[in-house]
C-alpha cells in the first residue's frame, strides 16, 4: 500500500495541493525507501519542464493512464486513494492535481516496466546492483540506509551503494559532500569511497567533502575514529581522532609539492610525494561551539576566512546559480559570515557591505565586477 500512497501524495506535492500532514507522511515514506530517490528526481524534472497547461486535456490524459495502468495490473488509483485519504479530501482535489498525477503516471509506467519499484529486483539486473541517491544544486536530502546509518547529502552530491549493502560489508561511494552518522556494527565495517580517499569506520559521525572540481578533499571527524586511505598511497593509513580534520590536495603536480610541517607528512616522516596531506584540529566557534564544516546540515552556509572565489563555488551549489567574478582583486578577498534564510540577492547585498562590488543577475547567472 505504501507505493500507491506515495504516488498520490507525490502528485499532490507537485501540484501544490499537499497539506502539511501529507508532506510529513510523504517524507516518512521517502526515508523508508531511499531506493526511490532516483525515480523521484526524474519525476520532479518532468514536472519542472512540463508545467500544466490545458486542464481538460490533462484530466483526459490522467483517466487514460489510469485505465492503462489497471489493464497492466500496476497498483495505482482509487483503491489507494479511498483506503488512505478521507472522502472529503478526495472531493477537494482540483484539476491541477489531475495534471500532476498524469505526469507522474507517465513515468510510473516507465519505472514499473523497468522494475525500479518492483518488490522483485531480480527482474531488473541494474536495479538489483546499485541504488543511487542524488541531490541537485540548491537542494539537500537526508536518507536512512538499510543498516540504520543516516546520511545527509549536500547540494550537487551523489551517494551509491549496492543492493547487497550490509550482507558482508557496508560500502558506499560518495561524490560531493555528505555527513554520516554511522550505526555501530563491529562485525561489518562501513566504507566510504571517494575519488581521492577511502574511509573505513565501525560507528561514528563525520563529514566528508569530495566534490570532483574542488581543490581539496576533506574529512572532518566529530566523534569516534576513522581510518583513511589515500588512493595515491594505498599502503599508508591515517587514523583520525575526534575533532580532527584531514585535508588532501587534489591532483597537485610534483613541481608544486612541499612538506607541510603541521600535517601528516611531518608526523610520520614519510617521503614527500605528489599528494599534499595535512591533519589539523577542527575550530569550533567561540560563540556557539559550532563547526563550520557541518553547519550545512542545519541549513546554514558558514564561511570563515574563505576567498570570494572559494565562497562563490559554495554559493553556486547552495543557490543553484552560476557566478563569474571578473575582477581578480575581488576574487582574492577573504570573507567571514553565515547565510541561512537569505536569498542569493540578499546574500550578495550583504557581501557588498564588506567588499565594494557590483553585480548583474540574469536568470541564474551572476556577474560580479567593480
């Protein structure tokens, strides 16, 4: 019954007809079924690029799809609605909801044929192998894995794991940024793979930032311990203690290599190679004892002594915009602050109080200049 209810609630969400109670119920269903994230994203994209237009035609399309789904024995429709939504609420549904449902069903058929929502994954070899959860720029998500571990994904991130996750080993692959609160299980280690590092834990909380275009890959440990392996030097293991942060420079040419006296190279006396590595203490805010590295989970964009260029990259993901700083002196300015409820325009106006600059915004493209 949860699948049928999901389609009803999700259609109402797209059309703006869902109540707060229904949104909460939908969120619970999504958390219970993280493997649905791929389909959800596709459905949202369909709605984004196919806004409702002709109500009469869409209602006809909706009814036609219901009929076809019934013929194919795909569970959706009045049975689910009657079973879990009161009659008064059903009568309130407007034509706009029909169009959302029609859009949803169009893809439901596709996903049903592919077996992505089927209780028998062996019908679809691809679905049987990998689950994929993604977040687009400007959005974040929270997912509970089958072992009870919870992962928060920042904007523009992707998490994948095999269908047999947890049977022998708990292993995931991360692209982007994620905060992990890993359920303890000494018999089955939890492994996070990124392009630069691999992290092995038993049960702990930590943040991993591994965007492919960033200059650095970071792992910040909140509690417990983690074992980190650098892919370019697989024989070396780095053990982090609570409140420590590992920083790995990505793709540093050998000509640029230098020994980092406060970091890992000095502590282990290993020969200097083309990967720069440092381990530093996390810096807690003296005001509220928070960490900048993890405040994004609380919907706060915290920046401390970051260049405008570095901040612009984060703002692009946070607000789903493209920022071009045309003045090098502006790009190198160092900034401190917090954005929480500000729009992109409000955030830029606030930064102008610190750095004199002008900007033009066209759609989601922003040009910053003197």
